[in-house]
C-alpha cells in the first residue's frame, strides 16, 4: 500500500503533538505490537542533512514517535502513533518548509505509512 500524504505546520518554540491512527481495510485499528517507528525531517528529499530524526526510542524531553502513548495521553486508541516534538526541539528549527516520512519497522519489514510537507510557523516570542 502506498504511503498516505499529510501536510502539517509546526509552530517554532511550541510543543507539537499529532496523533496518527492506522486502520486496516475493515477500519479496525492495526496492532502495532512488535513494531518500531522512525521519521526524518529534511529540507528536500535528496538532502543529506537531517533537520530532526524521531523514533520510537523516546528522547529525555519526550520527543519521539510514541507507540504506547505520550505521557499516557497518546495514542488515544490502539493502532495509533503519537508524534511528539518538544518546544525546546522545535525552537531550534530554522526552515520554511521541509519534507518528512514515517516508517514502521518489524524485523526486515519496512512500511512507509505517511509522508508530506511540514511548514514552520516562525516564533516571535523567544
């Protein structure tokens, strides 16, 4: 199955929380047990510079792709991935628009589930 397309905006210096719900053909949430997730943000697809790398290995500031929930708040349902970018992490961003994709990994199996453009709404109060 082709990756879904979703464009969104990150507010620089603010916490970003996004819930992604995966469902099968019968609208049943997909069981993510045994999966890992990963995501890169780059200014362009061919760029070798990674603006931000997120994974299901959560950073100390909670930034990452939460397959078991962000502080027990996300995901709201099974089959969900909680994307969390801390205010400290987003305050370091300095791009206008960038590309991203999210992959689910289980062993050697990799499934790109979502891709798109991220716009950065620049912070005034810092």
